C-alpha cells in the first residue's frame, strides 16, 4: 500500500521554482538587451543560491547535503538498484550540486564581465580589461554548460515519469512523495526550523547587499611628465 511521505520542505520548494523563474528571466533579459535587469536578476540568483547553500547545512533532513551528497560507492549501488531512500538519489544529489554551482559560476563571472559597448558588471572595475574579457567568455561558456545540465535534469525527470512511473515534479510542488514504506522519523525531520530559516535568509541577504554595495576602486592618479628643460 502506498503511503504519502512529506519529503521537501516549503523553503526548498520555493527556492527551486524561484531559481527556475530567475534563470529564464536572466536569459530573456540578456536576449532583449535589458542588461540592468539582467544584472538585478543575477544578484537575485546569487541570493537564492547562497540561501540554498546555507539551507543545505541547517535545513530539514532531506534538504541537507549530508543526506544526498554521497561517494562513488553509493552512486554505483544506486545504479545496481541496491539503494533505497526518500530524498535525492546519490546520482541526483550530484546533479543538484551541478545545478547550484554552474549558475553560481555564471553569476560570479557575470559580475566581472563586460559587453565592450555600454555594460559592465558590478565588479568589472576591480580587474583589468583582459581578465574581464576572459571572465566574459567563461560567462557565455557557463550558459552552454547550464543548458546541458538542465537538459540532463529534464531527461532524468522524463525517464522516472515514463519508465519507472515515478513523478518527481508533484513532490517539488506539494512536498509529498508516495512510497511503500514510511520511516518513523520522516515527519519530524520535515519540520522547518524558524531560526534556521531566518539565519539562511540573513546570510543570503548580506551576500547580495555586500556585492551590490561594493564601489569600484579609485582610478589611478594621472601622471604628469617632467618637463624636459
């Protein structure tokens, strides 16, 4: 008999869909040349990822990295069908890390990027032009990498839905997953701690505010040549 298990807490689910929305918005604003909004959305993505990184240590059980980031032996055990759990699978855990680290890398490089026309990232003045150009190239490369990771993520969702008859989308909407067995501590570990949530939000807010508040370094003083007389 199938039983419903509350696996994904609401902060995790809200983060997931906000990140999806922000990534789509970042792409669209870049395509239409709305770079000021592109920059604001980039800062939003930074805040979301910082929140998720902190939540991965202080959040509920299945939101914590310790619950799903596992070594090669667990991944191979999962591929052999010997792994049983209720959160992310060992292979899915590594895909989660990629879906966090790739956008974080894009945001970081974007802060130092420039378009050689009218737009420069918030921190581009902190590096020389050559390094800014290199980071701009990495920013665009990161987008192609992100597309690949998203494609694999969607393919995995489709595989589970149509091959294994497991719906991965609905639990990320309502938090509930259906399973044949119900561990006794699932409900306890799904409860969201208010202090942990507040702490995660504060750290994320400080990260965004700190980057946004950085002022460009002062321009070097102009040197005047000594008159030759």
